[in-house]
C-alpha cells in the first residue's frame, strides 16, 4: 500500500475550498464575502492538501502583539486520525513561538469534545475559578 502524501502550505486556501471543508465538519458558513474578509485578515494560515484537495486548515488571528487566537483547526473527516491536526498545531505553535513576546496571550475555543487534543499542546481549560469560563456571542 502506498503511503499518502500531504502538502502543507503557510497560506490560506481558496474561499470556496475553506467553506466546503467547514461544511464537511458540520460548521455553518457566513456569506462568501464575510468569509473572504475574515480569511484575508488572518495573521497566519496553514493549509493541508492531498492530491490538490484541501483536507485541513488552521489559522491564527489577533492583534499581532498581545493577543493571538487559534481558529479553524479543521481536518476533513475522511482524513482524521492521520496526524494532520497534530501537524497543523505544531506548525501553528512554531509560528507563535517565533512571534509572541513574553506577556502575550494565546487563546482558542475548542470544539466540544476536542479539549484533550489541545491540552496536549499546553493549552489549559478555563475552570471558571481563577480566570472564569470562556464566553462568546453569535451574531
């Protein structure tokens, strides 16, 4: 059996590819214009391709100084379990290590049930005691 090969790019995918990948994992998409604007304003991207098909993403957003947020770490369900999510996070963490100064904060919102994945990279659950629980508002 031939091993699968993957191409990692430190660049965003096409908007339609990203929207399709989000749909594959059950996430809703905003309008294409809003999605494109969000993608363009990202601080860092990693995109993973198999035979020119987008199979994974991850990105960093934030102010580039004090606050960095990891977003859209996604792997196509047909390619999960192959270490692509881990490879994406290793690339993201390497980027952040080169960019973040002492005192910066890196945050993320984990998908339900994926908290353990991120704790393996040094991210902690907010327990509601010392830092309060994370919150969000959807528009």
